[in-house]
């Protein structure tokens, strides 16, 4: 008699095989001697030793005419397969190479201009801030480079950037206005407050919301509750009068509060 091979028959056969294997394993385990635990000798690894500092410190001496010519020859390499190597070379040359990097801000390639700004950030070159501010204000520059120039200038010396924020806040490009509204929160100067208040009624919602959030960060002023995230331009135009009234009353005596310090973990 032939038994048809169905799905249920196959399941039954597999179950019987599983039970047989399990029974064999238990029988084999009974035949083996009991397992005895043993302590393996353990030696703690040796304490780590401080490695000598083999990094090359950045140069602080003025560049010779030959070194300055070499720095300028590196500028085209800020774009392409060797761009990271070229940036590292500028970092090694240090802040004395900033005049060459400033020249890169006027080169035709946007990639070179962007990487020059990034290199200035890596060097932490305070002397390049005026050039960065000029780049951020340049209406003929592409938005990506202008935004990066503002961001790096603020990280290096925010006290010299309110003028750039004011110019960018009235730009016709919404992404430029948003960069000004967002980055202004890191500029702890009263001059950016009226600029941010004016941006609250911006046509683009994401620009207006960035301005409101920056105002909260800088002033910690508590207004009446408004659902800014779901607001329309008409709503914001009505609500901004609260900010205008508050600023007119307190601008002469207002001082930007100290930023909150992060709480220490206990």
C-alpha cells in the first residue's frame, strides 16, 4: 500500500526524526562523565602606556616666499582626488597660509572655494574672518558657499558677523535667509534681535520658524502661547507685534542672558 506524500505526512516524518535524534542525544549524554568546572589562570593585561606624541604641530612662523608660492600652487588641488591631502598640507602650514586660502575664495571653482572655507575652519584662522564675512555677503556667490562662509565665520568670531546676517536676512533666496535666521542664534549681540523679529513674517515658513527659535534661544522671552509650527503668515504677522512691543520697551536695558550650561551627570 502506497501512502501519498502530503504536507501533513512530511511534517509527521520530520517530527518523528526530531524525536529520535533528541532521544539519542539524551542517551549519549547519560553515557558521558559529568562535567567538572575548572578555574583557568588569568593574568590581567599590562597597564596601557602613554604613546609619544608623533604628530607634527602646525607651523606658526611666517612663510618664506618659496613656501608661499608652494601654498598657492596647492590651491588647484583643493578640487579633485587630492583635495583632502591638499587641505592637510594647508593645515600643516597653519595660519600663515591664510593669504593663499583667501585667494582661493575668488577662484572659479565652487568646490575650491568651499574647501578653502573648510580648511580655514580646520586651521581656526581668525585672520580670515573678514574675508569670510565678505563671501557671505556676496550676492554673486552661490548659496552653498555663502552659507558655509557665514557658518565658519560665526564659529571663529561671532562678534564680527552681525553685518553679514543683516545682509543675508534680506536676500531674495530663501535658503540664504534661513541660514541667517538659524545661525543668528550663535551671535550673542543685540543687533541681531530686530533682524530676527523682521524675519518672523517671512514668506517662507521655514525661515520664519528658524527666526522664532533663534529669538527664543537668544532672549528666553516668553510670549503668549501660539502654535508657531502650524501658523500661517497672517498668524505670524499678528503675533509678531508682541515681539515688537517687547523689544521697543526693553531694547535699551536688555542684555542677552548667558547660555545654559549642560547639567553634569551624577
